[in-house]
C-alpha cells in the first residue's frame, strides 16, 4: 500500500456559544479547520484534521497548516502510510518543526492502519479501558456570575469536570473562581486555566486568595520558570500545558516536580504517533493527563477519543469533545457525549465517514 493522492479541505466551524474567550482578551468566533484525506493505491482513504485555536494561542495558525501541507504533501506521494514511525521520520526530514502541519497526516495514517487491520485505532494504541471516560467542559471567560451560571447549565448536561478560563484581571479572576466553585458539588473537579495570562506575582496572589478552595491551577504564566516558581509557592494541584511540547520538556518537568497533571495536545506533538510516546511515558511515570487537541470538529474528536480511551483510567484526568462546541458536523460516526462522558468508536480506523457535502471541494490536491 502506497500513497497515491493527498487532498486538503478547509471548513469553518462556528460555535454554539458564538464566541470563545480566554486570557488576554483573546477570542474566536469561527474556527478555521483543515481536513486531510490520504488515498492509497488500493482505494482506501484515511482522514485527519487540524484546527489551531486561532493564531495567538500556540505557534500555529490555520493558513500555516495548509501552507505547510503544500510543502510537505507532494513529497509524500509513493510513501507507505502503514510504516508509521518511518513515515514520521520522513516528514521530519522533509520539514523541520511545524508539528501541527504533520498532525493530520499522521492521524490519517493511523486511520488507514486501523482500516487495513480491521481494528479501531483505540485498540492499536493500547486497548480500550472501560466503557467510556470523563469529559471536561471549557468555560469561556465572562463575568463571575455568568460563568457560574454556565457551569450550572453544563452540570445539568452531565459534566462533572470544568476548565474555567481565567488569566485576566486577578481581582476578577479571584471572584470567578469563588463563584464557580460555590456552584459545584464537592466531588466536581475545577481547573482554573490561565492560559499563560498572569504574571508571576499575579499568579501567586490569586493562588493565595483561593487557598481554601478545591481548585487546580493550570499554566498560570508564559514561561516554564515562572510556572515553576508559582508551583513552589502553592498547595494547589498544578497543571502544565503550553510549555510541554515534547518529551524533553516532559522529562524536565517531571524531574523538577513541576506538575501533578499535564495537558497533552495531539497537534502540538505532531500527531498520534508522538503523543502516544508522551502518553506512555506519563503512564510509566504515574503522571495524570488531560488528552485533547487545540480545537476541531468530528475528526479531531474521534482521534482524541481513541487516544483517551486507550489510556489507563486512573491516569486519564480528563478529555474533551470539541464536536459538541461547534454547529457544523463534518463526519458521520463521530463519538457523541452521553451524560458528560465519551467513548471511542468501535469501527475500524477512526470509525468516521466525512460528510463530503459539508467539506465541499478540496482546496488543494497533491498526486
């Protein structure tokens, strides 16, 4: 089996909540997602998707995905998509860095491998743990009262884990955390995710102001060193996200005892192949994980579900279902949440069938 053609699609994903807001006044109303189809010489098609959280979250952006694919995809024609480790080494030889560009290609190869083996990707990644797994709900940045009301509404939908978007004015953020924690039950988990939005002194101040609350603190500052300094001054469980972009940083953070939980994103690592390495390393070290991606629709959600469902339950802190945030469905068979939980598809590969009427014509074809 070799790659005969690579097709690239662009699709807009509007939000049910209209606008998603996080630290520093950042916001997105419509997500620009790139879908990749890898077709082989025997007619099989594997699918992948990459959807950056706008251009100001990580060093990635929507047009960059497609520009990178224009550089990379033509040179992958004739390669075997089933030799996945070799395929990733080839991508790294052809394009230095830019893991988010490589991510949908790698995921599409896993989809093809599952189809060829007649097995779901979940099984290939290590096996299915339990019937389903916990989801978190991200709570867009609003007034303390509105965020508390939103949490209550999502709790009624079955969610028990919440990622509160803070990282703004510390005084308002303190009110946000207090208001939302008061709206939850003692067994609910709350993460205050600053997305690098606080300075070091602001983060320490917020941690002290919520000292008696049951809350996790996630990625308070821009640099790893700032986050580590905050970590050493708080008793709250600590989550790192933006700073962890590879195995080297993961090992460094473990050595420094810089976190209790790590947030791993598929496209930040370059696809399922490399995030599986990080996931398995965390399992070996006993570090709990949130497993997700930057954003996306049905195909991203399917990839997340396979990764999360193949992770030991006690080390899966939580995961997410991005397809429930957006108003457009781009694939049939994608996992759908039930009472705040999700399960990976059981069909071979990713288990999804893209809706070509929604995707429209490819914006680029490489053969």
